[in-house]
C-alpha cells in the first residue's frame, strides 16, 4: 500500500474548514487550546508542554515493536470532538507513514494505529511500529484534526531512536575439527504478514567472500558451509549456517542478510562473531 501524498489532506482540510473558519473565529474559540498529554512505552522525556505542540523522545529496538505514544485530551471537555484526520509524517522525508482520513486508513508497511477506534473518551492516536528498523530512526510529527476547527488542531513531534538489537549481534564459540552452528532466526512476521524467503547470504566480513548463499532456489557454498535448515516456509525462518568442519581460519565476523518477497522493508541483517579454539584432544 502506498502512503498518500502529504499534500492531499491539506487540500481536504482547506475545504472542510473553509466554511467553519469564520464562525469559529468570531466566537473567539481560537484562544481555547488542548492540554496535550504524552508519554512513551519505553523511555521518553517530555521537552515542552505548550498547548499546541509537544515533543518527546522514544527508544526502540530493531526487529521489535515500538509504540510512539500520543494522546490528546481536550481541555474543554464540555465539547464533543470527533477526530477527522490523524496524520503521522516522517519529518524531512515528506512521507506520510500513517494516516486516518475520512474513515479510511492508509499506511506504509509496518506502521499502524495502536487503538484506531476513537470516540469522545478515547483520543489515543498512538502509532505502533510492528517491526522497527534502523532506518525508521528519525523525527515523526503527528497532527490531529477534529470537527472543532483549526483552533483545536494538535501537533506532537516524537523523535525515535532505534538501537540495533543485541540478539542479532551474537558471539559463537567453535572448536576446530568440529561442527559449529551460527544461529540466526529472523522474525519478519510481527505484523502477521506471510513472507517467502528469497535470498539468504552469509558473508565473511572484511574478506568480501560470500561463504553461503540461497538465491532463487539455488544454494551456492564454500566447502564446509551449509544451511542448517534450508527448507524455509511461513513458520520456519531459521537461516542458521552450519560449519561442518570448523577451522582456525574460519574465525571472524559473519554477516547474514535476508531478503523476502515483502520488499526491502522486511530485509534483515545479523552480524555474528565466531571464535574458534583449538581442539585439545583431536
Ligand atoms: C494508548 O494505546 C496503547 C496501545 O493500546 C497503550 O499501550 C497506551 O498505554 C495507551 N495510552 C494511553 C495514555 O492510554
Ligand atoms: C470508546 O473507545 C474505547 C476504546 O476503543 C472503548 O473502550 C469505549 O467503550 C468507547 N466508548 C464509547 C462511548 O463508544
Ligand atoms: C535452527 O536450526 C538448528 C538446526 O536444526 C537448530 O539446532 C536450532 O535450534 C534452530 N533454532 C531455532 C531458534 O529454532
Ligand atoms: C515448515 O518447515 C518446517 C521445518 O523444515 C517443517 O517442520 C514444517 O512442517 C513446515 N511447515 C509447512 C507448513 O510446510
Ligand atoms: C576437517 O578438516 C581437517 C583439516 O582440513 C582435516 O584434517 C579433517 O580430516 C577434516 N575432518 C573431517 C571430519 O572432514
């Protein structure tokens, strides 16, 4: 699904608010603001708390879910607010990653609303990243438009900091002359999408050598390297590499890259260090 262009809803808003603008202004409602409440799933620090802007930081881990939490509560709770548009944009890219507009939700893969069934008691417009990527790092801006008019447009800016998941960066110990398993099981389907593994390549970092590769149903390998479980399917994403006869020269860092039919968004990478010790009783 292609996210809608950033400009479309602005046009919609102009149309929608055009008629109400004068009424709202004459009633002096422009001075009535929201109190915006924000917090985040893991670590967040609120930097400011003025009425129409908010900013906080959020930390996520690659390959995991991250919640960018944003909740607004109208100060004037005598009034009913119906949410018309919620737009989450990635600042600097012009990309609308997630949008609710006119009862329709459009989203980039991996982005969804945490609680999309809004009403006058639920104004939780948080965005959930179902499979956080290093490339998701950046600043996001959320804008909420209600039927109360432009005076009530609320904006939050959230910075997302993504840390490379440690479980994708492991160390394994092998013994020369024995088998060593470099284990990597990727989890592409946090959001329930069934993906077919199309390319798996294991490279030895620094040498430029691809020691093992699956590509287009063909496996190519250097002697002594093989896939532990090469029959992948929707429930088996175990792309572990087995060294059948480990040697001292195999010591080093390996990078495994996985590509699926889901496109670049679902690509994953693991870096695994192999430490080989000499077999004391060969
Ligand atoms: C918003 O919804 C998310 C997902 O259900 C939840 O984890 C979070 O606590 C909610 N935020 C508030 C302030 O209720
Ligand atoms: C409002 O939405 C919340 C969360 O989806 C739900 O629990 C609640 O029952 C809803 N209230 C009304 C009045 O529809
Ligand atoms: C991956 O496959 C290898 C070889 O069968 C097995 O030893 C390992 O436990 C598997 N890993 C997971 C997480 O299932
Ligand atoms: C998926 O692969 C695993 C391991 O090779 C196998 O045990 C399982 O039966 C397969 N499932 C399907 C639906 O093909
Ligand atoms: C493993 O490699 C060593 C050194 O190349 C060789 O001497 C040995 O026979 C091999 N072992 C097996 C089981 O292939």
